[in-house]
C-alpha cells in the first residue's frame, strides 16, 4: 500500500536481523502445505506397492456383526481387496493373509506397504512380518491423511458407491458390508486410472472381465431349492434379495428373508425391476419359474494353483 501510494504518513519498521518472517502472521494465518500429486514418480509392478486404510466404526453393525471396512489397494493396477471386520485388531491377520496369498498364488513379491501409521497397522507382530518378508513400510506423518491419498480416495469411492446402491435398493444400513464388497467387485471391473482402456481385473489377471453374470444390487432374486430338499408339492424356489457375488465358489449371494440368512447359489433368477423388502412376492408365485444355471466358470480366472473345493449351494454366514 505504501509503495503504491494508497496511503501516506506510514512508518514501516525494519525486521530485526533482516528477517522477513512475521511471527504473528505465522501463528494466525498458517495453513497446511499442499500435497503434490506427483511426489512419488516411481512406477511399480503389480502388487509391488500396497496401500491400506480402515474405515469405521460404522453407525450400524453389518449382518455378520462387522463395524469396520479394511481396504487394500494395489498401486500399479488400482485393484482393491476389501475386508469387513468386527474390530480394528482383525486387520493385522487380514493383511498378513493377503500378502501371503499374493506371493503364493500370483508369484508376486510385495516390496512396499503404505499407510497412515495407525496403531493397528504397526503392531509388533506386523513389524516382524514386514522384516521377515523384506517389506519396506512407509507411513504418513500425523494429521496428514492426504499423504495416504490412494487408500483414502479408495475408501471414499467404495463408501459412495455402496451408499448409492443401498439407497437405490431400499435396504437398511445393516447391509452395508454386502454393498461395500459388491462395490469393490464392480470397481475392479471398471476402467482403471492407472492404464488407459484397461480394468484393474485385466491388469492383474491378463484377461478381460466378463460382465454377463452381473446383476443390479438389491433386486429380487429367486433361489432354486434342490429337489433333494423339497417335497413333491413344495415351491421350487425361495424369494430373496441379491446381495452380490461369492468370489470363492463363483456363485451369487442372496438374502433369504424368511430364513434371515445369506444363501449361496448358482441357480438364481432375477427381477431387476423390483427392490426392497416390501416388493417380495409369496412362494406361491415362484413355483412355475424356469431356472437357468448361469455359467460362471469363465467369469473370473483364478490365480495359479487356486483350488475350488466349496460347493456353491446352500446357506452361509454373512460377510464378517
């Protein structure tokens, strides 16, 4: 203002020792420094660098009693893996098992992990595990969550997609875990920001994902009751709600409202125009349904030496 002659009779005292820093301004105006998006310019191979973060506690427990969502993201592909947890302490075992699975099933070496330094990610047991496996641990500084941006954004994306699916399907919050895991499944089959015109699935499995088996989350679903489990005049199907995909047995997850449990089956028919508990029809209306067994065998290539030993028909526990 003085140099621009906007005011007059102003006396500007010189800074002591030639300092140009005003302490009062620093204490009153200082803000967090920006986080450059290109700080880490190094490129990684698939599964070489993993990011992870945890979200919760949720305001309502899931069907299986979980209150936390652990998300692990591969830096190179953007491929995600989700775990629903009862407590944060369970994340330790999930991280160990996932890293071990990567190394044994994909023959890939995890070299780096990055997280926000939360206690559950830096236990003595995990520290020992990282040391034995030769994994370098990178942690962000306190109160700087942006430095763990990959995992933070992934959590936000999955929660946003899951929330939208719950509202569209008119389902209660207790179905959040099923929605979150389905969101992860879908996101892995959407275009990756890492490599143009490829999905995380294709980057990891070297095969384009098929989507012919995918259905709208929360829609009405009808599960074929095996003839060994029904009498001559019993309904051939039970009505339920579609809750996603069973990765191990390549089948569908359907919530049986009458039995109040999640059923796993390959023989499912869908009504993608009906949603919510109030839309359920009676068993009398499903007796004449003509069921087709959806072939899921080519939907998701398994890692090398991955054995399928679980039969995809019958009740199961809800996601944890």
